[in-house]
C-alpha cells in the first residue's frame, strides 16, 4: 500500500469487512490506540497494520505458499511475482494468434481490448505479458474488476478477440497462482509487459 492509513473501502476490498465493522474498529481504536486513526480528513482512516490483523487465514496461507513458489523463479522476476499476488484478480486469460505477431502488434492488440472493455466497465487493474513462441507472440493477462460483472466482462473480452485466434478466458483460480505464472519470463524481455490502473 502506498499510504500509511487505509479507508473503509480499502479494508473491505481485502477483508470484506462492512461499514458497520469499520465503524466499530474506529470507535475501539479511538479509545485504546488513537494514533492508529486518521481523522484529519473527511474520510476516516485506520492504520494499515490493522489490515494484517484482519486478513483471513486463507490469505495468510496463500501468502506463505506464494513465497515458497516465487523463490523458485529467477531472482529478477521475484519483485513482480510478489507484487502481483496481492491483487484480487477475477479473470485470467490467454490469447494465441492465428498468424505470427510481433511484440509491438501483440501489445497493441491487448491495449485495444483493454480500452474497448474499459469503455463499458470499471476495470480496477490489468496486467499482461507477451511471450514468444515458434508462432510469434501470444498474450497472458490477469484482470481485476467488480465481482458481479465477471461473466459479462469475460463475454465482452471474447467478443473483441478475432474468431481465428485461440483464446482461453476464465475466472481466476487462486490455487493455480496465475499471476505468478505470468512473471516467469519477464527478465527475458523487459518491454513485453504492462500494467493498467483505473479509478473509474
């Protein structure tokens, strides 16, 4: 996290805690540890250390498993692997082109899909990487969006992929750690990947 304090919305994103729970936490902190509450702005915030206390055991186990896995990757890729695993990815996709594409063409193709789908939806974060094989480049990506729009967004992505291309677009499965899979060749071509953030 970039900031020392987090809002109710940010806490909810990672733990699912409601506004009522957030208010209860704030009330308790004001009485016991007021330095962990930021009331300098209109939106009350709590210290990010509270997030670690409220992370589910599932996420803690996942973090330990991820750490063990990324230690087997090339050292130069570990930073991205560690960073990407913290996002709440909803969609994982692979696009293989029917005709060989250059790196520039593959990146442009992915950029266009992102902007077309973004024009109709709120897309929080997208990370993609272009990998080289004997038929030119293909693309892997992970995407974070609103949970209730996952199926719709998957359909829209597929609609924007040419029918001659082969694609696999599915709901993200944390057990497969797809975001870590994307980082395995980043060191081979530092111009082959990109990440998008959106507040809309």
